[in-house]
DNA sequence: TGGGATTTGTTCGTATGTATT
DNA sequence: GAATACATACGAACAAATCCC
C-alpha cells in the first residue's frame, strides 16, 4: 500500500506530459513564465519533479531555461522558425519515402480515422483541432518504426505549434485537412514522388502562414487544472 | 568572492561535458554503469548535479536511464544503429545542400585545417582521432547556422560513435580522411550533386563497417580523472 | 539606492526499490 | 527465498541570486 499515486503511473513523466500538452494546446502561450513553485503546487508534486520536467522540455526546445531567472515557454524567433521548417522538410520527406507503398491495412485505417477526427474537431471549433493536426504528422512518423526519426519529428511538430502560436493566424488550424487525405492516397498508391511532392507543398503552405495573434494567460494554476486531471495528478 | 569554481564557468554543464567527452572518446564504453555517487565524488559535485547531467545525456541518447536501476552508457542495438544512420543521411544531405557553393574563405580554411589535424592525429595513432573524425561532420553542420539542424547532427554523430564502439572495427577511425577532402572540394566548387553523392557514399562506408570489438573499463573514477581536469573540476 | 519578498540553485536525509548472498 | 547491501527517487530545508517596491 505504499503506492498512492506512483502506482497510477504518475511520476515525473506525468508532469512533463501535462506541461507539454498545455503548451501544445496553447493554453500556455509562448513567453509564459513557468515558476517551479506554482506548477508543483498545482500538480501536487515537489519542485524536484517539476525541475526535471522543465529540463526535459528545454531539451526539446519547448521551454527556455534562463539561469537564475527561471523557465518560460519558448519564444522562437522568426528565423529559428524558418530553420526549423527547413529541417522538418528534410525529415518528413524521409518519412514519406520510407512509407510510400509500405502501409499496412491497419495503418491506412488508423490514418484515415485520424483525419476524420481532425475534420470533426475543426467543424466543432474544438481547441484540440490544432493538436490533432500536428498529431497526423507524428502518427505518420511513428509508422516508420524508426525511433530516432520519430523523436525528431515529434519534437519539430511540437515546436512548430509554438511558431504558429507566435506568428500564425489566430486560430487557423495548422493543416489543410484535404491535403492530409491526398497525401494518404499517394502513400497507399505507393507513389513516392507524388507523396513527397504533396508533403513538401503541404509543409510549405503551413510555413507561409505568418500573421499575428495575441493572447494573455492569467494564473498558471488555473490553466493547469484540466491538464493535471488528465494525467491523474 | 563567492565564486570559487562556479566562476570558472563550471556548473552543471561541466559535468555534462566531462561525461560526454569520456563517452565519445570511448573511455566509458557502451554499457558502463554510471552511478551517481562515484561520479559526483570524482568530479567534486553532489548527486543533484550529476543527475541533471545524466538526464540531459539520456535525452541525447548517449545514456540509458532505467528507472530505479540507474544510468549506464547507452548500448544501441544494431537495428537502432541502422535507423540512426538512415536519419543521419537525410540530415547531412541537407547540410551539404545548404552549404554547396556558399562556403566563405574562412570556412574553407577552417575545414581544411581540421582535416589536417585529423590526418596528423591518425598518423600518431592518437585516441582523439575518433572524435576528430566526428567533429568534421559537426563542424560542417555548424556552418549552416541552422540551430536545429546543428543540434540534431551533433547528437547523431555522437551516437554514431557508440554504434562504432559496439559494432565497428577495433580502432579504425570512423572516417576515411580522403573522403573528407573530396567532399570539401565539391563544396568549394559549388557542385551540390557531387557533394551529396560523396556524402552519401561516405556515410554508407561508415555504416557498413560492422565487426566486433571488446574492452573493459575498471573503475569509473580513474577514467574520469583526466576529463575532470579538462573541465576545471 | 536599498531592503524585503520571491524564486531559483544546491545539498542532504529518508524512503523505496533493486540486486545479491 | 529471506535478509542484507546498495543505488536511486523524492522531498524538505538552506543558500544565493534576482526582482520589485
């Protein structure tokens, strides 16, 4: 009986995931200060665990860690954003090359279903819409089975949403969903050239949406409430 | 006057760097256990700082962090190694594309000088030879100015040396130095196609060196001695 | 400019979990 | 297979730096 919440699978990963999701959903916009105390208090863990999570997030480029001055949600510059997308192109192109003509039936179904849920979320104006659009790309990457590639694509997709939060249209979901469908068709057909072409075009259109948006966030503890629940904290 | 060694630039980064170099030099071969106590003792810092460094190294894929069972130098499988090189191909190809015909004179000189020192180290049978070969690739990447790309190439090159330690020929330096020279020439000439070709071929030949090597390491504190000094610890 | 409040950096003790004999 | 030895996981408390009046 010595496992009250550790047994629930909730250790430091949970803190990491809660914060990450909050950032990706733009509930914690870029620049938001992330004080160790408030976060730990809200999530019911000590600062040690929070520090660990923040350190990990900083390695992923989602959080900036200024010495003696605390952590904050990263605010990548426009140029960093451009560089990021250049790298993302190269890796997602690799994903498509590896996958063209190699998708199993189950994988095709999973992708198709994911696109459906993207569709629905958008129609309902659901906030998850932004995250779902990104998850299409990570889902695709995961199907390569290449752990390194998966990790990098995950990271770049996550950071892309930061760029979009800073420089993208207010709430335009990141991706044109129809483009996801086209890409899936090309992959099914085993047409690597077309698939690559589509992916490149798709990412280019994502990249070139550069306008402004502005939001403020009040108290970090309020924002974290729902994310804590989701992680069983 | 409260800065005895913190002032020397030595905080947690120093622990990280010392361990990383020890791993890359294969002074700490894959599988070596990394107990927080011994390391902290030898480096003169507390376990907290060591933990932080180990956590970072695990994010970079150099260290495995098994819950409740401590840290050890990562021992990637052959398949992970293959996947790693696939990803590395894609990114270094991008590096070459970005750089072809765009190198400044100073950059060309720096690369040329680096190759010279590779040459010399190898002739002397210097242990640094392995690390220098890898640093040619990271030097190249750094010239793109693309922070994301640089970080990933750094990581992949570092992890490559783990693969080589596990599955490569005993002490064959990682790269054929002549191939570095050829690549540099193609980049100077602005011949992107040839440069890409050379890089691909070069990395393929690195990948396909898969034999066996075996070493043991005695006490981790002895090994760390020289690396501690180098970081002012 | 100064001083108090707040936040981060670090250490260290205790509890928990894992290997070993 | 139980007890012992050991290493890690976590948290509370202290020290130092920064921020804000």
